[in-house]
């Protein structure tokens, strides 16, 4: 008897039989067979382009797509449900978060199957279960302690935009013809199969956020996936809408082309600020002092290269009739320290005020307590208008040099910055290994991008022989000493979960000091979870 063509290696999960049906898995298998090989080619192309950028010490806008940038075209009109996106709540797809996000008062919920969600099999499938209930407005939870979470009927529920995993990630728990399936196709395929028609009937989707892309050819692949999936299930072409996160430096040079490829299915672009910093470091990690960033906490959105990136994003989107969505406010309100709380809240106000003033149509928050602040700043600019796509920012002119002007970033590289990077990186990996990808660390909601910035910056400092402001040279021994000190402190910290601490330290060291740079730390970490 021959082996089944689709194999599920992951263990049982509650209500998994509702999601992992034969029909749903065959739909996913169809996506894998049709698009998996092209995904592989595009990953190989990423490496070639990175090598080329490193060799030249720069990137530029593509000559071969000049006609797209210079010709006249627009993306499709947005559906009514997402015409107003002034406040977007982000978070993983666990059941409590699902209820709280829909009740938050935000216009949109980024339902995250990616960086805020660890790909333990139970999370992958239970996230789909929860989204099934979200679309049907039947999601609720009673905790073992008897606390109830259910949808309120006195607020307009946030509309879910689902973020599948990036193209780089394979799911080891689902095999098609003996090979792991692309994680993005697992996440998209299961959600689309079970919810596309119901979401379309209700006017709330299916809508998506697409992460980690590096080129318009990767956007083209997503567009082909959408076109195929809609045809396969009899969903009208153009029903799917997707917002692309511009969170890699190569993608920043192809924003117009990305919108063009997805024009029938586009819901705009988002400024994925933390991953963008990670990408800048990763792309030019061996290109010397011009690309060395100071401590992460001093690299704000107003430094020249980040300003250029966000200004170009708004200009590009509005030129093409697409949404421009701002970056994350990661602060978690802290009632125990009113003074620190007030300062942090003011920073959130300033951030959202700048974005609204720059022309963004909405922005992200990571906590329901920040929803009113985001509303206040965007309401002040938008008033009764649902968005400001009509504000085309013709005054903006950004060059390739502007996008890569890292050397103008003010600030020092310090031993405190090194310690902070190790501390937050290790804390996050401990959380990630323990099934929580959205970790509250030092009053900030952190996801995988946090640890990526931390370890990539240390790698860059180490491999560029950086001398810190206090005179210390960054060496393997120094990094290992800071790691040892951090582990000791965390073991002594009351209430800190130490079960995965040793492994987290080992993984952090591996991706921060190894001679060969690991593209994503979640890939070696994934080998240690099930």
C-alpha cells in the first residue's frame, strides 16, 4: 500500500479534526505542488541579491521595471470593511487575544500567525480553530479560574487581517509527497479553505498581511496563489485583499512594483519598522562602518534612513490609491509606575501624531490601552474622512542614497547597549521556546524581530571589530561573558521561567557569534520545538 500524499506529523490538538480535514489538506497540497518549487527559486534568488548588495555596498531601484514606476495605474478600490484603518491592533491568534482584539475598539486586528506566534504545532492549528470562530463571531473563552471572555455587542468588532508565516519557513509537521510544506501555504491554505466564502459573505475578507518579502517577484507569487485559490473554491477574483509589510531593505526599493503585482488584491503597504532595522543590518552586515548602527534604543523613526523609508512608503502608496499603514507602538501601559507610564504614553502620542501628519492612513498598537491614543492622533488629522489616500505627498523625493544613509544615524555603541541586546534577546527566545511569541519584556510587547535585531547587531559589531564608547572591543569573549552574566541574572530573577534558559543562551550565542550568519534565528530554534 502506497504512502498517503499528505501526512500530518504533528500531534493531536483540540478541534484539530475540524481544521485538518482531508479536503482542506488536499487544498494545501495543491498549493504546495503548484507553487512550492517557485518559492524555492525565489529563496535562492534572495541569496544571490544579498551577495550582490554586499559586494557593491548598495542597492538601487530596478532599471528593468522603470516603466511600471513611470506609467499610470492604480490598485483596486478598497472594500467597505477596510476603508477606515486608522487604528490597527496586533497580536497572536490565541483565544483570549482573539476576543480582546475584536473587542478593543480598533478598526482592524492583525491576527498574527507569524512573528507574534511560535510555530509549535498546537499554536498553528489552534490559531486556525480560533480564526474559524472569529469569522463566525462565535469566539469565546472560559478560563480554568472561571473568567469569561466573550464578544461585546456594544462595540464595532475589529476586522481580522491574517498574517501567515513568511516565504522562508517550512512546516515540518505537514508533508506533501514526503517534503515539508511551505509554512505560508499551510497558514494561508487552511484559513482560506475554511473561511474565504464565509468572510466574503459577511464582507470581512478574506484579508491578509504578507510579511518578509524581498522582491516584487515574491509578491507576484502571492498574487498567483490568490488567483489560483479563488478560482479553485469559486470565490470571485479580487475578493482577497492583502497588505504587504515593507520590512526588508530590498523591498523598499520595489514598493511600486510590489503594489503593481498585487494590484487586483492590494490593500496597501505597512512600515514594518523593527524587521526593517534587522534587514538593514543583515543586508549590509559586512560592509563596514557606513552601515554600523548605534544601540537599538536610540534608533528612532526620525533618523534619516528611517525617515526616508516611511516618507517614500506614503508617497508610493497614495500615488497608486493604496493604504499606507504606520508602524508598531509596542508599549504596554504600566499602572505601577505612573511617571514612567506618562513618559511612554507621550512617546506614543508623538509617534502617532508624526505618522498621521506624514499622511499615513492608520497605524499599529500592541495593547488595547493604546487604542484611544492612536484614535486621538489620527482623528485629529482625518476627522470624518476614512483615510487620506487623496494626500499624494508630491513634495516627497527620496533617492537610493537616502534609503541607505545609515551613517548619519546619531548615537553611540555602548556596553549597556550590548547588555540590553543580550538580555532582551535571551528573554524573548525563552518565551518563544515556551510557546509564547508575543512577549512582554520591560513594558514592551516584543516579537521575533526584537531578538533578530539584538543578535544581528551583536554579530555585526563583532565581525566589524567595533570598539564601544567606553573603550571595550567587541570580541567573542566579551559577548560570551555578557551572555553568562545575563544567564546568571535571569536564574536569580524571581519568577523567571528557567526551563528553556540554557537552550536560549546556546541558541543566542550560535546566531550572534557564528562565522556564518544565520538568516533567521527562528529556523534553528524551530528544530527544538514540536
